[in-house]
C-alpha cells in the first residue's frame, strides 16, 4: 500500500501541484496528516499571535490516479481513520466562528482523548468519531485554498465523511490530483467555533475511477443514506444547491417526476448543515437508503 508522508502538504488544491505518487485505480493509499494548524500548537501555553496562518488546513498529497480523466468520477472509500495524538487542539478568538464577536481575547485549548472519549470543558465526556475536514481533487480553473470548499470538495467539514463513508468527487484534470487533511476527533454540525477537535493522524482510502457515470458531485453514501453536498457563498444558496442536486439525481436515476421527487424529499429526506464558518458555507441533503431502494436507485 502506498503511504504518503505528512511532509508532502499543499495549501491549495491546484492543477499545478506536482503529484507525490501515482497509483492505479482501485488502490488503497495511506495518507499521514498534520492537524489543521500543521502541528504548530503543542500546549495551551502556545502564543496565539505566533501562529503562522499561511500554514492552516494543509492537505497531504496530491496523488495522481492513473486513467482518471476530466469527466470521470473519483470514488473514495474511507476505510480507516486513526488519530496519532492523545490530545486535540481547539482555538477560539475574536472574529472567528459564528459568535466570535462576543469574545474579548483568543484562547487555545488542548483536549485530552482517553478510551474513546474527549474530555471537554465542564467535565463533559464526548465519544470520539474521527472525520475528515479537507478532502478533494484539483479544480479545473484557478487554485482553491485548502480552507475553502467548493464543487471539487476541499474544506467541506462534513461530519459524515468518516470511516465507512464513500465519497464521489469530480475529476477535473488528468489524474484527479487527490489530497486530504484536517482531521477531527469529533465535530458537531456547523463547526460553530471554527474548530473541531483538531488532530494529526492517518487515513486509509481506496481510490477508484468511475467511467461513464454522471453524478451531481460531490456526493456521499453511508450504510443509511445517500447525500448530495454543496458549498456556496451563503447558507441559503448552499441549501438550495444541495436540494436541487438531490432532486435531479432522483429524477435521473428513477422514473418519477421532478414534482414527485421534491415532495418525496420533503417527507423522507433531511436538509442538513455541514459548516458555516469557511469562506463558502456547506450543506448536505440526505436521502434514506430505504427510500432509494424502493426507487431502485443504486449509487455504489
């Protein structure tokens, strides 16, 4: 299995990034990752003002996937996520997150991780569910900073992107140029403080090229649901795009009308927020697998 060291990082998804490895479609790859601060914070005594904000949200890679060409879809099966630290890092500061305007000074927190739980302030124990914040491919046009989500993936900060999830991404350039990073030991929908439980770690994924399959990417699937993902300048726009993409996915892969698909989604589906703190906001629409099965829709 190819292993990509965390010394190979990029700060933007770009067609100009030189690949650090070339793999065949269907291969497993292990990515070593830094945390979102590139491991600059070792303790709560770290100086907030000393952080280099040009090194935020590094992604390990990219990897060139042989036979991946523009118009294809890259199928990313997330097989394993492993934290490589016994503590996570969080930061809050004036101007950051949803209500940073109420903060008077920055704060750095380190959160112990013990026996499958995070030991949060106030004595709260919360179960760990490691997930991937930044995951994507090179866009067709200008480079996109790793901190920004868009149609290529990127910093979608979606807590569903965890072990057992499969992600579908568009191939915009030859080889796709896939990269990932920004692991969280756990995170709530919205990521309202601008942080999850930020950790370094390792991720094993299987990367395979899907030919002749038109999908409203990015998409995801889990054991329970199929999802469309969308990022936009405003939360309203992201919500509308995620919903629109799911409606058209249903009509493209079943025999019901658009009006019936919209009604079906309004009853059985869930429109959910991923994050509201990045330069573009991200939403997802969840369609239960039980509904997809009754419509004879298969994504996997």
